[in-house]
């Protein structure tokens, strides 16, 4: 007997992968690669997985079966984020810019309007911000 995995573990929006990889890669290539980019990439991906899982959980009216990936990815993203900040504390300055896109995306999920234009713009802006964060983390920006 096979047991079906609870939803939220694997994002099913194929276009999201390009929105995750491209800004990060462009920022790394423009600013030059650095070791901090490894935990930054992990933080970025786990953060997106947590965002995706949280969106499903909100859409499902906070049903318990949607919660495990929210918790797991949230903890993983938190740990990876702390590693990034330990290596490059100055990156914390970018955090406020992500609050509005994150909030808009989660509100859109909560009201089941995540495919709307306003939600799409917010998540695209949030994704694009990673370009400057990854650039800033690179050695090309050191004085």
C-alpha cells in the first residue's frame, strides 16, 4: 500500500524555477562568485519552498496536513539565513525590501487570488530583488 505524500513539499509551478534560478545566477555572475553564495542559494530556495508551502496552507484554510512542509522549510530557511548573516551581516539591509512582496503574495494566497496580476507583479519584484542581493554578496562589490 502506498501512502500519498502531503501537499506542499514539491512546488508544482514550473515557471517559478526560472524565477528562482535566474536572478540568483545573474547576481552571482555580475558580482563574482563567493562562498557566501552557497548558503545564500540554499536560503533562497528553502525560503521559496516555505513561501509556496505557506501559500498552500493559507489557501487550504490552515488545514493540518498542509503544515509539515511549512514548518520544515521555514526552519531550514531560518538556519540557512543565519549562516548567510554570520558570513555576510551586511546583507541584512536588503530584508525590508522583501517584506511587501512577501506580504502581498501571502495575502493573495489567503484570499485565493495568487494568480492575480497584483500578486504576480509582487512575486516578480521579490524574485528580481535577489539579483542585487547576490551581486552585493559577491567580491566585485568590495572596496
